[in-house]
């Protein structure tokens, strides 16, 4: 039986591929590192609104993202719901979104997360604890992804990348997130795991920048 939301996510991937490859010239590096099956968390840096569609359109597997609830309005909201994206209220601990995200992983699907929580410099300087929670709770590996070229540093207004311009999407090595052998539990364990994840994501971003010259 097809897992809930999987059909919509597959349709979303086809839609995103069409848009992304028409509007830009995405270069995908390391896609072979994406496991072909099983639960997976893609941790993506976030500097521009197009980062999500760029990932959806270049990932080898359909992805269901956690998306802020403010985006679920009008035609865009209909597209997000139809493609299986998960609405999350960032102002509170959104238990419905947490359950939906864990259900994606329990079904062996791919969950997309912006660990920084919102758009910023896209440098993984700050990583929130939600990513570590999903990884520890589900046992799913985390795979770092760097989207480069979608934004121009220092710009107050962030226009779309130039039409037919090159944008790089670089997939890193998946890694497991485990509790330390010590007695840490609860918040301490989550903080420790988050610090480890942030270091790994930042290292991947540095490597991606060297590989792409960005």
C-alpha cells in the first residue's frame, strides 16, 4: 500500500523538476549519496525562498518538507497541501506537525528540514533542536544538503536567482545521530546532539563551497 502523502510528494517532485529545470540550470553534486530507500532527513541550509523548490526538484527521491503555516494560503497553500508538505506553526510546539513528520519517517519516506528554522545567511550558524529530536526519535540518518547560488550575500531585498543561472545543490554523506554513552537524557542529550549536527552541517557547507567555488 502507498504510504500516506507519498503520491502527492511524488507529484510535487515532478512539478518542482519542471519548474526548476526551466527557470535555472541546477547542478547537482553527490546525489548518488542519497540512500535509495528507507527513512531519511535532508537538512538544508536556507537563504532564499526558492531553496525548498530547488531541493524538491533535484533530490533523487520525493521529499516532504516542514513548511511555515504562513505559506499555506491561496494557490500556494493548495500546492503545498497537494504535494504532501507539512504545515508547522513556528510560534508554538506544534505537536500535529511533529506527529506528521515522524509519520513520514516511520513510512520510510524523506523528510526535509531547514535546521536554521527560518531564512538567514544560510550558513548553519544556528541549528534548532527539532532536527536532533526527529533524528533521535526516529533513528533516521541525517543528510546535509547545501544549496548555493540562490542568494547574494549582503542584499537587503532578495530577488530570484537570474533566469537560466547556475545554482548548485550539494548532497553530503548521511550520518547517524546517537545519544552519547554517558547518562545524558532529555534536554541535555538533545543539546549535545544538536551541537554535533551543527558541526557536521557546517563542515559540509565548507566542503560544498570549496567544491563549487562559491
